[in-house]
C-alpha cells in the first residue's frame, strides 16, 4: 500500500502489481481487453503519480468494466456519460490524474456529444476508446464504427449506415492529442499510452481491439502477418511517413491536400511527407487514411503541447476574482445593493 | 431620502388611505413593462409596504410589436398589511397599447383605475390587436365605447405625445424619445399611489451612468408623469398606503432564483467545500447559472454543459471528487437528467437538483408557472429510486431551501430535489436579510481513516456511506451504477442483497424525516377544513385561509416544505379535521400522495393555467367544501 500523499513526483516506486485490484476480471477469455488492461497497468508506474491521485472513469459496455480492475480510484458510471463525469471531477479536483475508458458504442454513439465537448474544451483527461466495431455487452449488434453492410443480429441484411472514424472525429472536435494503437502490439500500445498519459490536455487514444466472440478479427488487416506488413504505418515524429515490406518500402507525397502513395526508392527523401505531430492540418489528413488505398497510421497523429486546459482557465478566473475582490462573504453580499430598514 | 426627489404634493388634491392595492403595467414586449414594474416595486418597498410581484412575459424574445401574444406585463400587490400574493383582481391597470388592453381588461375590477396611452390606439395597433371592424371596415376603437368609461375610471392620457414634448430640446432621435414613455407611466402611477421617486431616480442615474442625456431624458419624463398627475384636471384624488407592520430589520428585494443561488453561496462558505454547478440554459432556470457565474469568489465553479445530461453527470462527478455537485433545470431538463440522478442514488453521493417548474408537458409554456413535476421528482426515474424532495414557499424562502438541500445531501449522501417554480423564480418580495451566522451548521467529514474502511459502510443514524475524496491514500476504491454488496461495495447480483439494498436506499431517505421540525399549523389544531399546500401557492392559500378565518370559519392550513419524506406528524394532523383540501397547479399530485399515504379522503382544487392560483378561488373551494359537509 502506498503511504505517500498528494504531490506528484513524490510517488513511491510502483510496479505493475500495485495497480492490479482484487477483483476477478470478467471479460471473455481471449478478449483484447486483457492486453489493454495489462498495458495500462504497466504504464502507471511510469507516470510518477501517487496511486491515490489517479482516477479511472468509465461509462457502460465491456470496456467500461475497466475501473474495477485498476487499484486506483474508479467510477463505473452510465452509458456514454463518462466524459461529462470526468469533466465535473476535474472541475472539482484539477490536480487529479483522470482517465476515461470508453468504447465505440459508449463514446461515439450514445455519448458522442460528450466526447465532442470534452475534447473541444481541452479538459485534461486521457481518453482510451476501445474500438471493436461491435456492441459486445448487448451481444452483437453493429456499432457506429462497423463497416457499411455489416451483418449482425440487428442488421440481418447488412447495416445501412456508414461508419465514423474515431481519430478523425477527435481531430475535428479539437483534441490536442490524438493517437491510434492496436491491442495485439503490446510494445506499441505501451509506448502510445505513455505518451498520451503524459500529455497535458484532452488526449484521445483509439485502441483497435478484438472482440473474439461477436466480431472476431475485425482488425485482421493489422493482425494477419502479410496484410500487416502491407498496411501498418508507424508514425515517427520528424521522419518520413513510410510503410510496406523492407524491400519495397512505400511512402506518401502530398499533391495539394491529397496524399499519394509512392515507392520510396523512386523519389528523393526530401519529397516524402514527413510526419510533424504538432501540425493539426496534417493530422486531419492523416486521420482520414485507411487501407486498402492508403496505409493505416498507428502512433501519435497529433500532439499539440502547451495548450491551456479548460480547468486551468476556470481556476485562473476564480483566482483573479478572489485576488481582485477577496474571498466571498455572504454577510456582505446580502447587504450589497438596494436595502432598507424597518423598525 | 433626498429632498429634491419628491415633488411637493399640493394640498389641492385629497389623499385617501388604502390598506392595499393591486396594479398591473401592461404593454408591448419592447415597452419596458418589466423595468417599470420592478421600479415601482422598489418604490413601494422604500415606503415600507409588504409586496408580492408577478412578472408575466411572452416566450418570444422580440415578439412582433402590437400583437396580443407580444404583450408583457408586471403585476404587484403592495399593502400596509401582510401581502401574500400579487393579487387576484386589479385595482389599477396601465395599458400602453390596444393589445395590452384587450388581454388584461377582464382582470380589472369594476370601478378600477384604467390608464391608457391614447397615442398607441391608432388603426394599425387596433388591427393588430384584432378589434372588430365597423361598417367602413375600420377597427373599432374601444376607447370610443362609452361602456368603458362607465365601468372603469378611465384615464385617456397621451403618454407618448407628452413624453416627446418634454424631450423636445434633447439631442435624441424619435425612437430614443419614445422609449422613455414607460417612465411617464411610472411617474404618473407613483403620484397616484404617492410612492417615493427616489429609488427610481437613483436607478436611472446608475443605469445610464455613461450617458448623461439618457439620465436627463428619463428623469424629465418620470417627473413629467408625476407632475401630470398632480396638475391635470383628470385626477381628483390620490392614495396613500401606510408602511406595513413587518418584523424589524434590514430588507432587500429578493427573487426566487437569486435566492437559490445565494443559498448555495452560503452553503459553500459554511462548508468550505467548492460547489460545481452544472446547467444547460433553460427557461425559467437560466438566471441561477448566470447569477452563480458572478460569484466565483465563493469557489463556485459554474459549468455550462453541452446538454442536461452532462450538466447533471458533471455534478455527480464533482460530488465523487468531494465537491458539492449541483444542477438546475426545468421540467423538460429534469426528464433528461433522470438517469444521472439515478446514478447518484446508486453511488450514494450528495447531489442537489433545482427544478424550476414551468407549464408542460413537452415544451409547454416555458415562461409560465406550474406545479406538475411533483410526481416526476418523486418517481421519475427507473426502478426504486427514492430521493429527497423539498419545496420553497416564497421567493425569499428559496435562500433557506437551497442551503437546506445542501445540508441534507451531504449529511445523508443522497440526491435532494428542490421544486421551485416560474412564479417563485421571477417573483420578488421584500426579504428580511438573515444573519448568515445563524444558519444551521453543515458538518462534513471526509473519511481518511483506513482502519476498517469499506465504501458502503454505513453511519448507524443516517445510513450514509463514507464520503472519500480521491487523493486520500489507502482508500482507493471503485463504485458505480451496478448493484453492490452492502458494506464492501463489490458488484453483487445476489437476490437477497438487492432486496436489502433497495430497502436500505429507501430507509436512508425516510430517515431524513428526523430533520423535519414540527409542522406549523396556520389556525386552530382541529376544525372543519384543513388546506394542505406546497411550493409557490403558499401566498394564495394563506390569504384565502385568513379570509375564511376572519369570516369565523373553522379553517386552518399547513404548507409542506418536505414532500419526500413527509413530516412525521402529518398523519396525526390530517386526522384533526373533517375535510382536507389540497390546492395545486396540477391535476392533483400531492392529493394523490396524501390519499395513498394516509388513507384520508382529501380532495383537490386544481387549475392548470400557467398562472398562480387566485386566493379568491381557493376561498370559494373552501366554502364549497364547508357546505358539502352539511
């Protein structure tokens, strides 16, 4: 048990084990969530934050059971509302480190509005969206990220609505950090989670996650060995965006705003699109790319540092009001303005 | 009072003393009727009268000029005795245009004072107000109807014309001059009722501090109206209303919504815990958000959320973090908040919800009042989801009710819903300023002790679970909306545990009854009729019951502040009267609760017009019940 209070930097040396709760994990055997849980628990000691200052907030869905398995403070709330609850918590306690765990249904369907607003406000929270392209907890209906024509129990003839791209949504909403990772790449997931958790402001991570019961291999494009080699594109800040087999590397060049796939060997390196995670406009283009026409970008699409957070502004206004006019005094307030005496 | 402000009252016109008067200013939305009414209220308050007000305005922001639905009005009753309501029938009506006359004339007493702005009674305005046409196809001017002057004391005053004339030499355009006309009406009515102009003069100076021409113009017009009353041949007498006998102290005018906001500030100051107030703008609750946003020095953090759901859930998140989570809305918004409130029930976190009731269902009548959310407050969530429900009775009472809501919420770790309404929210009364130090204490002890800690360990007296601030070492725990095992807080699907938890959550709310003081009975402790009310009908009920008592009838009233749980002595009190009457601005909600809870043959008196109940109609209902008994 931790014996240190409050101040960041004063955290004891933790191990992954310190963040495992005493609850039995109840996801289906083989679920991608296990790998994510393990990666998150492994990331925690690196934050250097006392365990008691960390809070996990979730909504409803398979992913939202997450807080029960973290030995931190946790609140498993109601469907879609975790971003709003986290916002209230950060308003009350800006000093806490708050994670929001959500899924494609929770975060982009019933809670889409709250996700939009927590991102645009730049509330200092780290949002992990587990995207398995299906409703798991309700036993297999299509989700807002399911591909068009998806045959499920609720869409026996195929879904008629087009999917949303979580990263493109987050970028458009104004998130200051947007990244994508995948549950079967532990090292990449840990690295991405670390960067997201260290970001000040609204950080959004889409984790491509496998639901082996209702939507197995939905991300096979990145699981299958050969397909992965062809389509996975690891973003590295300051380096050209490249992908493909080692002996036939591909890259991107920009023709106006339109990216074009080229053979690396056929263009000078200076012509290749170099990844700049601070470039929001570039990130908006990256957020649209997907196989088979384009590679699937993994890693940090956008990292805008040094942006003021929502709660910082709220606290600044409060401090200014207090420094200008002093602490509130109800006795004075009641007598302020028009009053009259009787008797 | 300054000496210059009050124009000398000539001895020429006699002054008659009245006990009370009910007057209404009515005109176009753009005619400044709300400002006029508020200013007259302040003048009457200065003169020491007791007052009750009723602002009434259209939901449209800039309704088309001259139309019936664009009419805005402000009514007040002021008197030298206790004034409980804005009054039923009008002693005086100021109609700034034909539409205002058409909408409001039926409320004026026969023989009452009727002041009309003749300049506005042109063909265009008469047409817009829909007056019937004569043979030539022109709308008939009601002022030409001899019946009007026979039934009322009609004063035809060219308010617009005289306003213009008194501003002739000022560098203002015609529109700016026209806009001053409400102060002419105010000056005239102030003369008729001999209310002091001082507060209005001060207000004009403050309001237009940056524009001396506007100050000059409005003061001139105000005084012109006053002088007109004094000198014009029209008015043969005017009236005085003595100061009311009110408890001594310092008073201010208070509206319900401001009082709710200030009550929260008092609670924040006392508990030293920040308040997070989540709200989404909605009529008639928005002014609470706006008021609180002015008072950041109390560490009240206002959050204008993306929707009603975010507003309540942010408040729940804040409570989880150890702040006082508060949200406010009106009926439609409360409906959206239901699931969020249920989460607070399940997580057993403090939460304060203000419901400023308005006419419904759906969008209903946004700017009008109603009391039809009682059932929603008590039962409007899925499953067994009990919360505490309390209701203020007057605008000033909203201050105490907000404070009390916080006190109960943190003591019992429960959601508390406050049922205010549009009438209380916007209405005002002279309010005796309390000594903040005398408010009851709100003790809050966050748990820090690890030894023996469990998230759902309960206080034996209140059944409250411990409130733990995240950041407290060693007490890391997880809660949520899934059913939990008592004490440990672990997820539990055990049938017996669920039954136990359902009963425990209900018992926790029931125990709030230990906070309720003995019920105050207005009248004798037994009798023929007991009138039971709640919320904003307090004034109308009290006035009606007092009148019945003066007539020698064995009638008493009680006004419930606690609706869930009900006062422990209520059942006993109900049995002391032959009949029970429950007046409400709904189709019979409290009456249903009382019948179910106490098996009494209570009857309702129900009118759902978007308007406060009139004391006269309650009195008639009392009399009918008395007669039915025989």
